C-alpha cells in the first residue's frame, strides 16, 4: 500500500504556526486549482492523521474529506465529527494494517510532523509530496518530528509553479535505512 505524506511547508521547514495555525497558506493567495490538491486527493482511498490535525479540522466546523475512511492516531478517545468515517486503529501500525485489510491502495498521511516521523521510523511511509511554499515562518510546527537516524529518499519529480511554490515528490528509499 502506498502511504503519502502530502503536505505544504514554509522554506524554513514549518507546516503550521504555533498552535496549529495554517492561515498562512491562504495568505499566500495561491489559487487552489494551481496546487494539484484535487488531482492528488482523487488518488487517495483513505486518510490517517494525528490528534492535533484532527482537532484543527474539527475547529473548521465541517468535515472536508467526504466518506473516505479515516484513522486518528491518538492515545485519547476520539469523538467522531459529523460526516467523518472514523475507523478503529489509534497507532500507526494499527491504522496501516486496518487500511490495508480494507484493500485500500493509497493512504494519505494528512499530518502532522510527529506522526510522519512515527510512520518513517516504523518503515510505513512510502512517499512524500511536499509543496515548498515561498514564505519563511520563523517558527511553529516542524515538517518532521525528531528522528533517531537520517532517512534517505529518492527524488521522483519536481515542478515549479507560477505562483512561486515548488512541488517536490520523493520516494522513501527502503534499502538505505533500517
């Protein structure tokens, strides 16, 4: 199963401001149709996210991902939001196995950075699709949490966009790390 961390980051490696604020993405004024999001989302069968990402989405007031199955990795109890097709599995391994058991072919790791690092450490992440945005945030939530060893990747593609961001595609090189 393909597991992709599809994410936008500032030039200095942050996916959100302190407290999870992602309004900086809207402030860049990049039209949604130029981001490639719809094309990417059409390839996704299911989603997995961390608790803080889920809570941020809940704060928006409406579930944006339709009825695709979703797993929330959290130690605490999750109250499903209306419209959220919440599945059982609170750890990266449980979510991965459950998604695979449902014959999903492509799992989107929505966020955040610590969860992406957990998937990397457990050798479950296969791809990274990074929108490198033309902004320096100066602090906030990092693209990745701490990792005990370097993780090597193979660049698959890069595409500059007229809006100023660069789309970078990487495959995790399973042969180059334990």
